[in-house]
């Protein structure tokens, strides 16, 4: 036997002839929004979603969702891109709610053909919420005046540095109603005959445990990624986590002098982190 024959005999050729089934795993962990490097957005995840649907011997794409929601626009964009590729590639998509898949997080889970959760996962919150801060009184105390000039009577909407305006609240409420209707239409379209609860309950903005969500038809079962995928595709199935690409920095950027922190940027970052903390706190997390 030649050296070449000896090497070929030792190669695990069976793995090349019959590669193990693969399931791509996309992890959506955090708030949904276009701003900020940690936010879940289509811009950040577009490449990862494309790569997930391009794996060799792909059997399914799994969405691991742990999000209390955020931007309805980004939720819609992410969900739509996943559905487009699922249909083009004819690959099933299965979502798994972890701690929470609420509001925009549930919107994202609806991109899947099936949704699973744990008994104690928090699921649902099919509604729209807008949070802000009011600084008008604080400005008056320190002797600062807010000056706002617009062309168009409805150009400004509930400026946090001005006293709350009843007309602005009415306009915001109308916008929320439109968004809520879009959300409800999506749930009806994706879950259709699976829904078992009254719409007054399902669409009230209420949050449900995984067990209760199953009773209401908001999810399809109780289970985790590894167990469900091994049950369906065998114990040799490989779960491939597909991460979004990290931002690349040029060689010269390493030698750039650090920019002095801007007070406005620091304040905006502080408020963003505070709001993020408050959103997670709504679900006891």
C-alpha cells in the first residue's frame, strides 16, 4: 500500500459523503433598534441572516430570541428579511423564546414557522408603548429656556423639554393605534387558526408565561433548541451559531488621538442605558 493510499484510508471520507445535518442559529439578544452598536437591527444582522441560509446541508434556521422589544420598524425589517430567505431557500424557521420574547421580540419570533418557549418564558405583550422623559420643570429651576421654531403646526411632537401638550398626546395615540393594528394583523396572518384566545386578551398588551402562551396559541410548544433539533434531525445535528460581523477599524485609526467626550453624547448615552434598563425591568429582568 502506498503512502497516498494509507492517508486516504485514514481520512473520514464518510463525513464528506454524508455530512451531518446543520441548523443555523441566529441569536437575537437585546433591544431592537437602529441606533447603538448593541441594538438588534437589520443593518447589523443582514450579513448574518444571509450566511445562516447559505450553510451546506442546512435543515433549518433557529432563532434564539431574548428581547423585550423596541423599534417596530426594525422588528418588521428583520422579520421580513428572514421570511424572504426562508421562502427563497425553502428552509423551515423555528423560533425559541428564552427569558422574554415580548412586543418587538415576539414580532421577531413571528418570522418563524413554529415558536417554542420554556414554561417560564415571558411571551406576548402585543401592543405599542412609547416612553419619554419630561425636563420642563428641571429647566425652569436652573433658569434655562427651551426655544423651538417650526414651519408646520405638527412638526414637533411632545418635545421632552416643553410642557406636555394634549394635542400632541392625541397625535401620538393615533400613531400608536396604527402601529398596534399592524402588529395585530401580523399575528393574525402568521398564527391564523392556531390562535385560541379572545382578541381582547391576546392583543391587550398582556405578557404571558410560556405555558399560558401555548394555551392561547401564541406558541407551538415547550422546548429548547438542542432538544427539539436533535429530536427532528438526529443526534448528529450540528448547531452553528452565526454571529453578526464585528465593526472593522482601519490600521490608521489605531493611532488616532482619542476624542474628548461630548457632554451631550454622555447624557444621551446615559439616558439610553437608563431607558434600556427600565424596559428590561418591566419584565422583572
